[in-house]
């Protein structure tokens, strides 16, 4: 009797385990996505190992050649680097200059390029500040400078 109840209990626990497993099992879309992830990861891991191996073997085989011919390659590489960096700098500054000249042309022709409103605002602020400084100087120091001018030129 105890044996029969034990079998029935194990059958129920097995069924409940299988039922839980079925409920939590992934659907086909999730399974395909997981398999794609595993396969892609494996391929990338293989390619990483292959790249590392080829790099190390290349360094082992070509290091003596590089060391023997370095008196030729170092000056040549330096000269080539300087020429290329100078050329690219020249191109960059040239493109920048063309952009600035184009912007200034459009600004002075009245086409209102991007940022022209900020330039107009800054110009008006500078003009207002200069006018205020001039008025302040005239109010504060006008008579002082007028007297100094008479001292410098008594006949005037």
C-alpha cells in the first residue's frame, strides 16, 4: 500500500514537473533567436581566435625582417607621415577658409546665413557699449581734457 501511494506521488510530481517545464519552455521564435545568438557568438569567437593567431605568427615571422630593415623604414615612414599630415591639414584649413568666406559673402550680401542674427546682436551690443563709454567719458572727463588741450596749445 505504501509502495502504491509512493508511486502515485512520484507520478504526480513528475507530471507537475513536466507541466512546469512545458509552461516555461520557450516558443519557436525565442528558440530561433537563441540559436542565432549562439551560432553568431561562436563564429565571432572563432574569427577572434583566428585573427589573434595570425597576428602573433605574423609578428614572429616578420619581426627579424622589420628589425633589419628599420633604418630604411623609420625615416621613410616619418617623411611620409609628415607629408600626409601636412597635406590633410592644408585641405582642412582650406575647406574651413572656403566655408568662412562663403558665410561672409552671404552675410554681406544680405542672405542671412545661419548665425547671422547672433552676429547682428553682438554688433549692436558692442556699438551700444561703445556709445555708453563715450558718453560717460565725455560727462566725467570732458572738462579735464579740454583744459589739458589749452595747456598743450596756449594760443588755441
